[in-house]
């Protein structure tokens, strides 16, 4: 247990150091007013799109590696990086890169947690989620797939909970790969829609123009439908 506390402290301090370093170097070059201005976003959007078009494969690999590191060890949430993926690469390539990156990163997190944090996770979550053990034993891959689709817990915790049930690594990876497809595709579609709107408008569009654009409101409606479906499924899954 003492080793576990040391590992948690090390991870926390490392994470805080990386974030603080990034924020320091970022705001040393850009002011808050700059990064929140429409011109800044539009100009940098053009830069990154041109960079991507000049060497799509290399930029895609770099972005894929970034997603993996964003997931582990940085423990970042999936939505921001998925939105960026749709913005830079479009909904199709963006979806593929984000799903693959999140799946690999989540698998690394699972391996790390299974090796270093297993006792801590069992202590914190076993009583609360013990009822899922029977379901996972019936059909590990199917229930892992459903578990990934319905969510209901923060992404990082969701990656670590299967440690309780000693799931196979292969089932863990592929259930994450396929289970995150609906939510990732919807969010990348929103990111792709935002990129199109910025490309088509020299001046900043109004909020109503953004919301009522088909590239935005259709994915948003799909997102709300997905939330409702997952809430209903969640009640049965965690019952």
C-alpha cells in the first residue's frame, strides 16, 4: 500500500509538472486575448490545414502519438482531443485516428493500473461494482463492449475498472476500439463542422449561425440521442 501511495504521488506530481510547463511555454508566446480571438483561430487553422495537406501521413502519425500520450500518461479526457481530430482531419480520418489512439492509450493505462494499482482499485471500487463481475464472466467481450458504449463513469476510471474482473488484454483493446466509435464519430463530426464554418467565414459568425449549421446541429442532435440511449442502457447495465 505504501508503494501504491508513492506511485500515486509520483503520477500526480509528474502530471502537474507537465501541465504547468505546457501552460508556461504556451502563454509565454501567446496572450489570452490572442488565443480567444477569431482571427487567431482562423489563421492557425489555415496553418495547420496546410501543414496537414503537405504531409498527411507524418502529421497523422504525430497526432496519433499525441492522443496516446494524452490518454496515458497525461490522463486527459477524450472529448477535447477528439474535437481537435475532427477539426484537423475531418470526421472520417479524425475518427479513425482518435479511436486508435484512445484505444492504445487506454490499453497502456490498463496495463499500468493492473500492475501497479490493482490493490488500490479493488479497495476503492470492488464493493460498488461487484455486481458486474457475473456479467463479465458470462461474456467478457460483449459486456466490455456494452460497458464502453454506455459509460457512466469518468474516462480514466472507465479504463481502470475492468482490472477488477481480470479481463483479457485482447478483449479490452477491441471492446474499447469498437465501443467508442459512436461517441467519437459524433464529436469528430462537430469538430469537422466547426472547421468548415471557420473556412467559409472571414468574420466571426453569430452563435445562431453556428448552431443552425447542418454540420453542427445534426451531430449535436445525434449526441443528445446517444446520451438518452446510454442513460437508458446504463440503468439496466449497472442494475
